[in-house]
């Protein structure tokens, strides 16, 4: 049987991985079948109803596994409903979020066939203990807004449309079918 959602992510230091887990958890809570997988471990998109792609921004660019994923799965992604998120800004000021969004948009512009139903930037987080000098001198921060992340995740079935948005509320996990 097809899996409703693939939540595919890249993470260098774990914080995007935790967001991807929360997204998958919310979708599972809605009664959907969800697979959570690292982007570089995804071989094939056949068998997934919709795809969520999440990766952090580093030095002005969307993490390379995400850029590669868009290239490698270009054809299949054009045939799937897709949602995209990036982690980045360490402060949630309008200016910082817009700056990160520009970086993400530059990566998405390289995949013109991709038409994501929704694109979101979430605040990022830094644990300097995990970083090498000079980044190890950065201040510890966590700008992840878990309420916003979880609300976005819950909006995905409706945003991505199709049968995924029309579940029978009384029977979680069971697709409504005319057959
Ligand atoms: C060295 C370094 C460079 C970064 N560069 C950017 C950047 O250019 N744009 C941005 O929005 N966030 C940037 N960030 C913030 C990261 O995207 C954020 O810390 C994110 O949560 C990291 O995700 P990960 O733990 O999954 O690797 C940078 C962080 C570090 C440590």
C-alpha cells in the first residue's frame, strides 16, 4: 500500500532532524501513513502520495543534500505534491527571515519544474559545543517555534490537496474511497 507522506530531511547538527520528526509526528497524529527518512537515503519516490523536503541553510545556501535531491528526483517531484521547509534564521525578525527565505528561493529557482504547494522558513538553532572554531564561539540559540512548526505540519494535508486532505475523521489512517 502507498505511504501517504514521505518526510525527507537533511541535518548537519541534528536540529532540522528534530523538526522533521515533529512534522512526521503531527502527520501521523492525523492518521496518515508517514515515512521519515534522510534525503540522501531516499532512492525512489514511487509509492509516496506526497513529499515534504526539509534542510538547513548554511553559508547562504540550502544544504547540499537538498539541492542534490531536487536534481536527482526532478521528474518524480514534478509529479508529486511537495512541501518545502528550511531552517536558518537565528532571530525571527522580519529581515532575518526574509534573508533566509531569499537563500532558499535561490535553491528552489534551480528546480523550475518543482511547484511546492507550500514553502516555509523556520528559525534555526545552534549548539556551539557541536561546532568547530570559530563557530564554537557563537552564542547558543534556539529560534525554533514549535507551535508554528506543528501547525504548519497539520496544515499540510489540506495544502497539498487531493485525497490526503479528505480523510474520514472517524477512521484515522483509513483513506476515503469511492470503491
Ligand atoms: C556556520 C553556520 C552558518 C550558517 N549559515 C546560515 C545561513 O547562511 N542562513 C541561515 O538562514 N542560517 C544559517 N545558519 C543557521 C543554521 O541553518 C541553523 O543553525 C540550523 O538550525 C542548523 O541545522 P542542523 O542542526 O540541522 O544542521 C548557519 C549556522 C552555522 C553554524
